[in-house]
């Protein structure tokens, strides 16, 4: 008889208790820190050889108060999830996404008439293209939190295509994670790490592109193989029972919907176009950043002009297609905002909320109905938001217990007596383990790279190698560590229990970690451009 798997909340609480026990075992310690300017941004870094022990702060009743502080510290992600949930619930009530999925799958089935495409597998091509897009986003501008919003689109799509919610999560979150780990131009990881290591910004890009290709080839192959397995036997999925929620939600027959224009749809089109014209006038040019390159482009005026055309065509066809058009331009402006204006969760949540409100208006809903739908959506996704806050308590305990710097010091000291390859491997393992305690890539880079880059000089290894050890160590475990607010948020929205996700991704994670080490080895022995 199998034992019942603990609830996600129980697992998180157990980790918090374990963290508290560590504060009784490990001595307190801290590094002295100083502020430096890295790529035009002030960062706090550790002073070399500044570690010293301090009075330990064992945690007891704090395991309970940590929940409160965890909610406070992750408030931005929590509010982001609630706003996204409410906004998409308003849109989902219109059945626009159902209509879009239905027409998309009808189009995909039509492609199967092509013998070559049928042999390759149309679904495989679709999954691969979607994952490559999100992997590029992860590699170029570090897409992470943004994937939470896309879960509500891709999980229903995956279910309708005959897969499961895990495949839906892989289509955007895991794909972006592969790109994040194989970062080519990510300013939040590579940019900061190289800046702190006194390396030319984004140098060594040639080998990183090779690594990105290898990681995506292996990752997408693994995901496609799993997807085929689920399609052949849906009950083989670990989350088959959990996906009942999505199957019931997708049960509506979209073919019976009356697809026609509406007066409220036209009113929404005019309102949206006027607002976009105002923004186009205020921001005639956007300075878009891709890695270390910047270029000026009238992104908002061009997008507004295109919306004027596609919005008119879609509004004539039906209000459902107009709402899908709103969704498409929401994504377009999200990309412009992130690349050109440094948007984060507040701005992204705001633009999705505007999308939800406009969807409700386009459907002719009054203010009370839109409010009711928003509350229902926030309520439906509340458990996902709560898990993020609870997981934040883990970091609170480790910080309050004053042991994160102690762990950092002990591991770095243990690497002194190894050879080059073993030392690089230890740096990689160190960054991988540290990602559990410090999920922030930019924060971890600021803390570890000044020390690690100088350590690489002592053992005769390129600083680029150290940067890549950080890059891989920071990237892979974002997809498995329970301290990652983004992962917990994604799983909560997808209705996937953490323990089932862990069971699925653990073998994949082992393969990626081994692959990361194999990709590091050539940086030690081979003459690579930029190394």
C-alpha cells in the first residue's frame, strides 16, 4: 500500500523546519559588503577575505512568523498572480481562447495533408516552434516571471491537443528555463556576471550559442518524447487526475458559439486605438536593448498602426477574434516593455489587467459582471499565490538564521585543493546548490562572481569559464527548487502538485546538470573565442 504523498504546503513547511534546524547546527557568519557600479547599475558585492563568524541566531518560533515575512517579501509575485488570474478569467468567460484553440487545431490538422509535415508530426513541429520562441526570450532578455501569464494559455492548449498540463508548462516555462540556462545575451545573468568579472560584456557569445543549441536540442527531444508517450496513453501521465480540472474547463463546445461582430466590440476597438495613439505620440521611438546592443525603433507607433488594421479586421469577423487580437498585442507590448522600458511584474500585471477589462467590455459585460469575474479568477488562483508566499518563508529563515554566508564560505573554501577540471566542477556544483538558497540570478551573481573570478585566476582557469559555471548553476535548478517563486507560481496556476512535478523533472534535471558539466569541460582545455 502506497503512502499518501504530502500536500505541497506540507512539503514547504518541512523544508522551513529543516532550514531552522540548520541554523542550530551551522555557526552564524557574514561577509563584509560594498557597492560597485556594474553596467550602469549599483550592485552590492562581497569583499574578498572578509568572512567572519558572528553570534548565531537559531530559529525557533520564527518558523511560523516566516510565513508572514515570506508573503511580504514575495508580495509582488503574489499580486501579479492574482491580477493575472482575474484578468484571464474575464477573458476566458468570453470563450475567445477556446475559439482560438479550436481554430488553431483545425489549421494544424489541415497541415497533416502535407505528407512531409505529417511524417515529421505536425504536433511535434508546433511544440518545437513554441518552445524555441520562449527559449530565445529566456536567452536574450531573461524571461522568467512573465511565463506565469502564459501558463493559462498553453496548459489548456496542451490538454486540447491530447497532452497533459506538464507539457503545457514545458511549452513556455521549461523552454524559457532552457534559454535562461543557455543564456546568450541575458543582461540579468551574463551581463552582471561578466561585468563583475571585468570581462567585455557578452564576450564569448560564440560558444554560448553552441551551448544554447545543445541544451535546446536535448531538452526539446526529452519533452517531445514525453509528449508522445502521454498522447498514446493519457493515463500514463503523472497528473492525469489533476488535469480533470482543465478537461472540465475545456469541455465547452466552441463550434456552437455564434461568431459575429458586436457593438461593444467596436466601442472597445475605438477606445483601445485612441489610447494606443496617445502612447504612440508620447513615445515615437523606443530604445530597444538586445544584449549589449541598443537600437532605436518606432515600436509603439508601428504596433499601433498594425493594431488599427488587424483590430478592424478581427472586429468585423467576430468579437472573439477581436479579443484574441487584444491578447496578441498585449504580448507584443509586453516584449516592447521588457526590452525597451525595463518592465517588471507591476507593469506586466497592469497590461494584462487592461486586457482583461477590455475583453469584458468587448463582450458587453457591465461593471458588476466584470468585477464578479475578476474576483472568481483571483479566487481560483489564490492557492497558487499562497504557495509562493509560503515558499518565501524558506529564504526568510536562512537569512534570519545568518547561515547563507556561512554556507557560501564553507563551500568556497572546500575548492582550494582541486585540479582545474575538478575545481570548475566544484564551482558549478556550488552555484547549483546555492541557487536553492538564493534563487535570484542577479543577486547571486553579485554575491559570488567577485570571489569566484579571482579564484579562477589562482587555479589558471579562464574567467569566462567561471561565468559559465555560474550561468549553468543558476539556470537549471530554477525549474526544480521550491524556493523559486516563479516555479511555485507556475505550478500553482497549472494545478500541478509540486511533488508530482519533482518526480517528473528530477531525471531530466540530472541529465541537464551532467550536460552542463560536459559543456564546461571544453572551456578548460580548448582555445575558444572569448575565453
